[in-house]
């Protein structure tokens, strides 16, 4: 039958196909959906696109109840070929689909277009070579097994230096540090080897790239995409990495998160990225103890230090006296769901803990740096310190805005805010760990910050800080 004849046999109709499906659109002579139409099911899913002989066939979009959608070329009711899944928050998983799920090369991006993952999928999950980029500028490249990094891998710091070694079941098991030059040389050698192998097989090698850590996605056309655990790519191994600190003369780094009240198994092994950038020393700020200083010139927006610590519930920090919260900083959540990072008093001296140094940064209402979220291969989900929009010269003290909730904060903080005319900070408000942003005072007011603007934890009094942002 000619196409024109077939078109004449179609009719527009809206009726139920079965007890739980309603179709609106073109039909063929036997009443099947055929041509453009919309199929809605009782579970809230809706397909809009082309049909042939009663089945989805051609370009179309399947909308899910949660607001996500799957755009693809369909064949015999299955998503086949190039397509993309767009989540409710706008993240996109784009690539080749087989039997309705991503299989083969896949790219994941945020709604803003930043890369999340670039690598290989198998039956709807990350499986094979790939790269993840984190929102803080770091990335990790390796092989994924059913959504989890496993085997040889390399974590890349924001400056291009690397921790290279072995990951087991999502955790860094044993890695060595390569500075920028060594990492660049290693990558060049790997790229050359990959290109040679690719040319030998008569095909061009692909260079993966990606963005921050996300959960893996399992796809189902029947029920829509189902999210697995939020951090499936960081599942914990069943046994701890070897507690060795050196392999010959070279430091060995492993996944070393806080356990209970223990901040780290190796508290005196400095972070190799942080060490050439900052150091702790006595602060010239009146009333302060130690501060954090730039070892070299720090460029605008450069991540300079990491804030690791014991994870405690927000409500636990709320119940403690100020003197026990001198190095307690908000990580995420609020109220019963809130989580804080705490550097306990016994770990304040660098002789007891120097693996990270961001907790040494003192407060200023005119800071030169800010707190940021950071996904660290050794410590996990923590915070860091990032320079603001000006160069921080070598030898300069690095300061941050603590950002206590309105009406909250130790006595020295409230007194300082009052002396600078920041009266909004003194008004009572329901306790929250993320204070609203307030206007900073003029630069000349920095000189008047002459009392207690520094770290107080060492003194053991009630003026210690809590809940820095």
C-alpha cells in the first residue's frame, strides 16, 4: 500500500486502549495508534511521539511522574539508538540506548552543561572505563564495575597533580602522589600508548572527561529511571586499606576517613596538594593563636586547604558548650539532618594533627578566602578553603568569614560585629547553620578588627567558635 493511501486510512481519536492506558492521536484502519499521538498510563507516565501498528516507533519522548523524561528513537516499543534521559533537576544522560537503557559511550552533564561523567555504560549503569569530575575541580579516571570504581585509577587535584594507584570497591586503596610535571608526563605517555594501540586496531582513541561525583542511574522504561544509592560510585570496601605510610621513600595515601572520635589513622601525613600552598604559624591578630598563611602567591579562586574532621550531628554540637566547638563547621543538612565537621581539641596542635590545615584559618569580616565543598579521595566529603577574587601574596594570613547564625556566636564575635556596626548580626533569629549573606564592611574597617578575631579553641573558654559555614 502506498504511504498516501495509508495516511488516508488514519483517523484522529481519543479513547482507552486498555483499562490503564488512554491514547489520543492518529490511528490506522484497524484502530491501532499509528502516526503522531500521545499515550497516557494510569501510573502517570506519558509518551508523546510517533507510533506504528500500535507501538512506539520513531522519535518520541516518555515523560515520568517525577518530571524526568526520556527522549529517544523508538523501535517496537523500545528506546533504541541515540537518546537522552533528562532528570527532574535537569541533569542529562546522553548516549546510545539498547533495549531502553544506556549501553556504550555515555556522557552525563548538569543542567548548566558541566560534565559529570564521560565513559562507558552497560545495561543502564557505569561499567568500564570512565572519568568523573567533581564540582570542586578535581576528577578521577579509572574503570567502573557495576557503578563502582575498581582497579587502577588516578585522582586529579584541581591543579593537575595526581594520586595514582589502586582503588578497591570505590575506595583509594594505595596511591602515590605525582606533582603537576610528573602527572603531565605520565598522561602524555599514556595518551601516546593509547593512540598507538588505537591506530594498530584501525580506530581513533577517545579521550574521556567528566565532572563531579553523582549517583549511578538504573533505567527502566516500565517504571522510569530508579536512582541507586546516592554515592554508589563511592561504596566502601569490606576491609580497611593497609595502614602503611611509606613505600620505600615515597608516601603512600589510602582512603582514611574519620571513624568515631578518631580523625584519621594517619593524622601526621600531610596532604601533598595542600603542603606547598599553606602553613600554620602564630597569628598577629590580637587574641588569636595560630593562623593559616600562604606559602606562595595564591591565585584567585584557587583551592588552598582542606577541612577534614570528625563528623557529628548538628544537634550534638548545639548541646555542647562553646569551648568544645572551636573548630566545628557546618557541612550539609539542617536540624535533625544536619552534619558538622569537628576538629576535637586534642587534635588542634599540629603535633597531633596536620593532615589538613583549613581549621587553622581565622575569622575576618573582610576575608580573602571562603569555605567550599570538596570531595577528597582520602577523607571523603569535606570542606576546603578557596581564595576569593584577588591574589593572596606569599606570607599573608588567609582569613574566612565564619558566618554564625544571627544572634549566635561567641562573645568575641558579637563584640566585633558591634564594633564594626554590623548590627544585623546581633538580632536574634532561630538557630540556623547557614547564615544569610550580609554586606561586608569597607576595607578600611579591617584595621579595627583588633580583638579576639582569631582561633580560640586552644584557650578552652566559652568564646570558641561553632557552626562556621
